[in-house]
C-alpha cells in the first residue's frame, strides 16, 4: 500500500482546519503525515 499524506488548507484568516484534520485522521492519515497550510490567499 502506498503511503498516504493528508493536506488541509484554509483560504482566509477566519477559517480553521479543525474539521479537515479530524476527517483526515479518521480516514487513516497518520498525524505525522498531515500537512497543514495556514497560508492565506485572496483578499479575505
């Protein structure tokens, strides 16, 4: 089985990745293989 990597991202400063992280961990992604992108894009 190939290694799985999780990626969670937000687009604005007011958003959080909590739900994305929870869903990725529930899907079997290891916490060490979870990448969180707090970068903000756009004008929000």
